[in-house]
C-alpha cells in the first residue's frame, strides 16, 4: 500500500519515537477498518496472477419460446393453429403480458446488487385472419406495440413504433386489403392517436434494447404488447377482425456487476499502541502488531473492497473470441431460393452476401472452443431487406402482402455439420404500396436476429463451432411456397462473443 504505508521509514540505529511507531501501524489499521480503493491495488501484478471467479463480472438471465409458424398451413387458409408457444395480441389500449396457452409470460425475476442491467428482447409476430375468407389479414395495418416493464413500471422510451406529434408516422401509405373500406383504413386515422403508431408490418421481427441501473433487491423484467385501436375503435378488416400472434420470442438480461453489494467494512483489527518509555519486544512489535495485520489481510473478502475499486486495468477480460462481419453493397442482391421449412437445412437457404463474394459469415481461425471456454455465447445480427417483390403477378393485387422474406442464424461445428436455428427465425412481408416488379418501391426494413445459448446445453461436437452465418430465403404464402417471390437484401452485420464463466438462469 505505497500511498499510505509507511509514512516514514525507520533507519538503523534511530531512536524509536512511539508516536511515529504507532502511526506507522495505525495507517494500516485505518485502511483495513475503512476501505480499500484502486490506489491500494497493484494493477499489473493483480491482473497477471488473479483468477476471476465465475459470475464475478457478469450474470445473465434468459428465457425464450420458439414456435414453428408453418407458413403454408395457416397464412393461406386464414386459420390460427393452436400452438402452445404462440400468444395472441388483440386490439386495445391496455398493455398485456405475452402469455402462451399455459399462461406463462415472457418475464424474468431475479435478485441483484447495485447493478447495471442491459435488457434485450427479440420478438416475431404474424397477423392472420379469423376466417378462411380473410386474405390472412396481410392487407391490414397491425399497429402492434411492444414495451419493457420493470418492477411494475412501464418504460415509455421502449415503446416500439412510437412517434411524437406532429411528426408523420412511418408507412403513411399503408392501406387495408381490397375488401375493406379505404375511408376507415386511411393513414390519417393514425395521426389522431398521438405517439402510438405501432408496427404496421403484418409480420416482422423486432428487437428492443434498454440499459438501466437498479438498486440491490429483487427485480422483475417483463415484455408487454398491445394493438393500438383505430381512431373510430372499429374492428379491423371490416368487422371480421384479424389476430396477431407473437411466435418466436426471447428475453435476455445481462447484469453488469459494476458495484459490490458490500459496505467496504473489513474485519475488526486491533493493534496495541506502544507507550512512551515502553521497551520494544517481539510481542508488541510482531505478535501484537504485524501478526495481527497479517491475519486481517488474509481474511479480506470481496465485500471489504470499496465499490468500483477494481477497474478494467486490474482484472483480465472474460470476453472470449469477439468477432464481427459487415457487408455494405452499393446495390441490393436478389434472393429467390425458397424457404425449406422451420429449422430445416437445405438449398432453400442463401447466405446473406454482397453479390461480390463477401458474406455475413464469421469463421475465426480455430473457431469457438466452448468446450475449453464454457459460458454463454451471444450472437446478434441485422439484415436490411430492401425489397420483397412478386416475380409472377397472376392473381396478385397491389394490396396483397403475402410475399415473405425469412431469415435465420445457423452455425457449423468442427465436423462440418450445419445447424439451422429455428428459434432465431424472423420474417417480414412485402408491405409495399405496389408489390409487383413493375413500379416496385423499396420497403427498406431491418430484420434483427439474436441467439443466446448456454454452452453446457450443446453437444460435445457443437461446443466446437467453426462458423456462424446469417441465412435468407423467400416464400410465397399465396401459393404455398412456389417460387414467385424475389427478396433483395442490402446491408448487414453479424457479431458473436462468449462470456467465460457466465451461465444464464
């Protein structure tokens, strides 16, 4: 502790002044009985020799539901399959939890210290008609909103699709299908509901991210949803109504232990003072003073260290193999391969690329050895869907939005086996004012993807990942998957990293 001990070094042959002698030890006693801070720690030697305990930096909590949408089963017929893991969101101004058929919400409850939380939510919805006569509800505006609620408090700044009057809402041109009243569905009704536009796309993947500080205690993080009603409060689709179901959905909370939960108080330590004229002995110099200090130092625990005393320069990083890939082509790249099915690998998937050889693939030398560096692997990606157009226009009208772009994440292990992750699948429909090739206008939508996995849940071979990629395909929901839809991608990004010793609960 060079900054406080000793105040002055005693020299050989120097008469001992009791006041100086006592002060030498009391500086240490005061420090131990008070708080250790960053000035008392040798950063270089500590970083080189310390072993960081699991969960010392971060903790995380994760919950997800995955649902095979079976696009060909219900988008064509307007039938809502009774999947246990999907959850409906009906019209109304009230916020509701995302419940599956077993009334299980998308929420996490956990106990923290004075921590920083980073909240991630990944959600995929799809609208569909309530009768077979409806064209899957894909022509109707959905006006879906999501938001975080923490400890019973709705976080207004996380509401998706919100805007501030008089700024115009996105996709002003959006109309219902041809069977509906254009007067009822004209975009102007949206402007009457301030700050509540919502997400209009009939099917879309969405991600929310929010950081916040919390005090020590128990906390509950929830994802809520609602469908903002029309200005006249009438049902969608001329009274027959549509249902919006949330399919794949995940909630991930990363806790950064930026502060210790302790007060900084060390164990009691007593060093007897040397009185004036007292003879120095082995007992009062070593046994009563130095040995007492040594015993106390050896008994120090994390709670005795002052909050924020350990900084980045003191401790080694636990982030393992951070990797990123980015493409930014000047022009969009066409994709016409047909969606092979939920979680199914096959030629129907195309790796997102720039048309010039670069792909949204990360494959570092040696890959990710999660068998040797266990923890939580986190993958985040974004793909810009520039256009979704109809190649064959027979029977297609300007209001038909059943052309789909479907994206997902996949990884390849050291044996060369690729796994397509159905739980990461995200979809957007071609909600263009004129979706046919002639007069085609871009949608310019961004599709987010996320995968969080505890490495201990992977097989031994899958713990040795050599590459991670973003896949894209097209789907024609108007004709059960025949190849009549073209998807065009443009920019994209994928990143991945693992946190050693951090396991989701």
